[in-house]
C-alpha cells in the first residue's frame, strides 16, 4: 500500500523530491534495492521520459553507493530538463559531499543556487546550500542557511546532523550535542545517521 501511494504521489508531482526519497527508502528498508533498481532501469528503457522513475533510480544508486551512476542520471536529467530543481539539488549535494574538489564545489554551488531560484522555499535546497558552504569553509554562512532550513523542517534528522557537524567543527560543542540529539531522535533512516552517532560519541568523550 505504501509503495502504491508513493508511486501515485510521484505520478501527480514528478518534480517533488519527497516521494522519490521515501520510495527509495522503502525499497532499501525492504532489502529490495537491486530488484528495485532493475525494475526502474527496465521502466526507463521502455519510457525514458518517466521522470519519476528516473529520479527514484538516481536516489537508489546514490543510497546504494553507486555514485558514478547516480551522477550520470542527474547529469542526463538536467540535459533534457534544465529546470529540474530536484536533479540540480541532488547533484549539487552529491558533488559537495563526495568529491570536494574546488571545481566540483563551485559547480555544486551554482547548481544549488539554480535549484533555489526555481524552488526558493524548499528546505532540502537550503540544506544543500548550507552543506556546500561548509565544505567551502564558509561556516558562518553555512550556519545561517542551515538554521533557515531547520525553521522549515525542524524535525529533519539530516539537517540537524549537518548543522551539528558545522557547529562541532567550530567548537560549539554544546549546541552541536543538542542538534545531534534531535538528529538521532528523528524517525528517519537517513544515510548520515551513522555519522551523527559517531560525532555524538566523540563529543560526549571530550
């Protein structure tokens, strides 16, 4: 039932990031990652304009550690639809979080700003922007942007973790601990949860 509901939501609003992420998480939680990937690849072969299948496939690649494949899907999506804010945002985060080269960080910032122009109030985009600023060493800006993201999505485990990491890197340990506790209390199995747990243990040990 959950799978059918998420697919229906994607069909109604294929550019909306949330149902894609939730469908990917559902497949992962069921241990159906490879089966889901194969089914989506088959669906896209039959209809390469199925943007819902494309975005969910990219997220599954990303969460399964197949980052080159995820990047290729996002790049191809943006070639055919430059106004896909979800693809621009996800590619921006992927570039910032996994490569970290100056060139990729510059492109990540450009992509995230492009996504923000299309969807200015989207919390996930502000989260991406905050993380990019952190990776670029602009932590004052990063804190401000991530706090704005939390105003829109205060219970997000991912955003709380990202802000905690920035705070911890700037020796604001009490604030970081608070955000980590909120991150770990979140009812979501986000990929960075293990990082959040490790960071909290590190702070508690200081």
